């Protein structure tokens, strides 16, 4: 048996992530690897932290990128903050709220689940009722942008409720960061995690996270050590703490961090507001075209994510055959339905570098040809 280099084709990625990576980010990945304690690399890491603070709109000193995907960011938030026996109100309106619940259960903590139908934003009244029924709950956890359904929840209102009740908020911003407003300090978010592969258009495998001073205080006052050595933030911070103080924790994914730095330089030079606006404009363009093709959105207007458009698969259409034709004949990937929506919905992503006019045009033209 002989082996050869793997040379993938150039696809247009319009699924739920990973999204198309910026060419500059791919170029950054192939730059020479430095030692992770090299002063030049450390200089870049200081900038990376400042760029992450910009993306999250926060001054939180504990802002960093976990060397693993979004699920590890999720786990880092739960495992560091929540101790066995503590009560967490968790909102579930799709797959990823369910994954949060799984984390809570595995920690031996107590979960109060607030269910909202799939395809809808988290229902604020239900959360309010759960908070008043459980004054002993210490945390409110929710997914800002539910990638399994395309619904956007009101993170500002949810965090305000948590704060008023003296609870800490844990927010999943894997799909929201860079695509819609995420304002950590203004909204009073206590723990937040994201992913490199969605609206940041970086390579997959890194999870930006940020912890508020109140969250850091909670971590410092734990009665028990964090169960996970790798994700224990008090240890990881020894490496991320800043000039002159960095010490070895694990070997940093050096080239992937160049890539994240480059993706965030891109976001910073475009500007957050402009990036949010671009996602919104491309969504409107796509929505108009999908409507003309007779495709209906699952999520009601006003609760839709611009970066993830979920439409019902029309009666009589073979889901898998359409997606295979798009992939094979047009080099275009759109997403299948996930969980309850498997076989019922398509998820069309407009994330980061993918939120471009040419992608919208390609997707609409290809769908028109394949569906007719
Ligand atoms: N949370 C949300 C909302 C997601 O969309 C995803 C991935 O799609 C995750 C968490 C998990 O991230 P990852 O697949 O990078 O582990």
C-alpha cells in the first residue's frame, strides 16, 4: 500500500461550520513554528489576548484561547465554575443546550432544565419562573446562537436576569462571536466560550473563552480542585498571564495560534460593527433568494441568526441527494439538519469570510438548478 499527500479540493463551506477560512489565515498557519516560550511568540500572544478582549468586548484579564474546540471551552466553563451539588438553571432549545446539560450531570451538579421548542429563542418568561422557583441556583447557562436550529436568544436580557438573582451566567457564543453583537462587559456575562471555526473564519480547534472577575472569584474559592487537570484555568493562566510571567502548562498549538491572531487582526481591521452589519446584509440577500425559491425559514423573523439560516426541506425532495449534488457538482457544502431536525431542515451558513455576496449568489444559483 502506498500513501500520498492529502490534497483536498477547494469547497465553498456554507454549512454550520467550519466556515471558509480567510486566505491570510491559511497563510499564517504555514509560517515557521517558534518555540512557545520564544520572546517573539510571547509578544504575539500578548497581542492575541488584546484581540480576544476586543472580539468579546471585555476587559476581563482572564481571556484566552483553550487549545481544543468549542466543546472544550464549554467544558472548561462548567468544570471550573460549577462544583458537585450546586444548582444550575440550563436553557435547552437545541442540541447544544443539551450538551450543556450533559456537562452539568457529569459534574454531579443539579440541573434545572428550561425547555423551549426547537427553532425558537429561549423563552424569557420561563427562565424568570425557573429563577424565582429556584432561588438557590448559582448559575444560569444558555446558548446564545443555537447552531442546531438557527435561533438567536436574548443574551442581554438573560444575563440581566441572572445578575439580578445573584447568579453567574455561562454563555455559549460558539456561533455568535463575530456574527452578531456579543458584549461581555456591557451585558455582564460571567463565563463565555466560542469557537475558532465559525464567524472568526479561523481553522477549527481553538476555543476563545473569557471569565469575569466574579467568575474568577468563584473559581478561587472552590472547595474542591477542578476535576480536569488540562482545563483547570488556574493552571492554564500561568501560561497566558502576560509579559515576563509565562510558564509551561502544555505545548501551545503555535501555528494554530498564529492563525487565530490573523483571523482576529482581520476582524479588528474590518471592525466588529461592520462585521455584524455584513452578516446581516448577506442574510437579507440570501433570505430573499430562498423565499423566491419557495424555501421557508423555520425560525420566526426577529429570532433568526444571520449567520445560520435554517429552512424546511420541501416535500418530496431527497435531502441527502441534494446535498451530495451540491458537494460533488458545485463544490458547495450546506448543512444537514441536526437532532430533531435531521432530514427535515437544511442549515445554510454565512459565517465570517463566508458571508460574502459571491457565496450567496453561488448557493442560490446551485439550489435553483438542483431543485428544479
Ligand atoms: N456550541 C455550539 C453552539 C456549537 O455550534 C458547537 C459546534 O458546532 C459547539 C458548541 C461545539 O463546538 P466544537 O464542535 O468546536 O467542539
